[in-house]
């Protein structure tokens, strides 16, 4: 997958997920993520790395957004499958975001400090956009507590995903090399 296809695909999944959640539906985001992941895995040079990124994205989403939900700091629209957990559309966004680290955000693999800064600022801004533009996230008052939790969580998660992508890309041969070795 090219840089631009990865970037545009992620943004498309973000909008589909957020707009769907605004209508009370989790499935549009999940479906968008499945299409994105299928294309990504079909074109992937390092399938194992992308599978590890998918798993890491799911775990991080369960932990961060699940903790925000359970603590009452954030309330998410379309809280499927369980309102006390991170909703499916949020997990779909985590998976899609994680997959960008082998494509459009690949440059962050060697710039972990920049990845942390991106997470620190970009994470909360994305949630604010979803909250204010589509009312799919509601923060408990005072709002700064939830935004601080998001900033810290994303400042840790973003470089962790970049590191995982770099580690996986360096440790596994590209798909074409493994096919040639079997012939």
C-alpha cells in the first residue's frame, strides 16, 4: 500500500467510524477497518508485523478507552458490544491507526520522540474533533482530566506502535523474499 493510499484510507475509516457512531452504529467503522486491514495485509511486505500491530492496537484501545469508559471520564456513542468497554468503532480506529505505522507513518519508526509528541497532541485533538463535530464522545467535567489521560496514553501508545513496526520490519524478511526462498 502506498503512503497516500494508507493516509487517505485511515482518514476515510476515521470519518466512517465517527459518522457511523454519531448515528448510533458501530458496524460502519468496523467494516471500514476490515476493508482497510484486508487491503493492507494483501499488499504488506511484513504480514507478521502488521498482524502484531493489529493485536497491539486492539490491546491499547481496550486498555486506554476501556479505562476512560469504566472510570466515567469518557462516554462513547454506539457503545457496542458493552457500554462499559471500549466500543467497536473505537477499537476499529485503533487497529487502522496501528496499521499506518508500516506505511504512511513509517517515518516515525526511527523518530520515537516525534511519535510521542504526535500522540501527546494528536490523540486528544482527534477525540475533541469527534466530540465537538459529531458528539460521539462526551467527557466528564472537568474535561481536562480526560484530555490529560488521553494525551498521556497516546504519548505512550504512539511510539510503542512505531517501535513495534520497526522491530517487526527489521526482524522478518519481506514477503517476496520468503516466497522466493520456498521456490
